[in-house]
C-alpha cells in the first residue's frame, strides 16, 4: 500500500496517523516501534500540498534524489531529440533495484555511501548506449582518444563526446 509521507529536516519519516491505520495489524506493530515524539515542523511543500491544495515540489536540498532522477530523464529526452536514440539503455529487471533504492545515505558509514555511488553508476555510466556514442564520436573502446590514450570502456567513450554542453 502506498501513502504520502515526508522526510523532515531531522531526517524522520513523517506520516499521518490515518494512513497508518490503513496498514495491516502486523505492519502497524512493526512501524509502531519507530514512533517518536514529533520534532521540528512539517515541510513547506507538504503543508502547501496537503492543506492548501497547491501543487508543490520540495526544494532541491529536501529531495536531491528526485531532482537527480528528473535531470537524468531530461538529459535522456534531449539526447533522443538531438540524436534519435537513447543515451541511457534501459536497466534489466535484475538491476532496477539500483535505481529504485537510490537515497541519501542515512548514516556516516562509508559502506552506505559506496552502495549509493554504485547505484548511481549502475543507472548512469554503466547504462550508456555505447553504439550511439560510437556512432556520434566515430570512435569505439580501445581506439585512441583525443590526447592519444586508449579509450577505456563506455565512460571513456562518453568523454570523447564533445556536445555535453548542448545537452546539459
């Protein structure tokens, strides 16, 4: 079941009690162990959306992952318009979790940051469309790049693409 929630500045998940009542009893028991006395205040976008009935998006600082995903979609759309093909190939079902589970690290542990960097690379650089980049640049992996060094992989090939400024 999906319902609206928010993350507060204190990094707490905020949900309405009425929504929690829609969960099964076992789910209610599970989530009740995380219940804390509210701290801080409701975010601006949540107040505007839920009480003023305005279309309101969070600020970049509040939801950087949402903005990152939106920008990747925008880049993909611009690339299709300019070159008639996708820049990022679709992830297979086994790799979709890399995209879906992307989040701001909740702890200071290096392991969690490493996992999120892996997630980002999986649905960006690892999914570059090598065929279209080769077609546009006239080069392929293992060719020599513009400074005479071997192009290593798709990321190296993407660095040969000199029209990023047009897309970005």
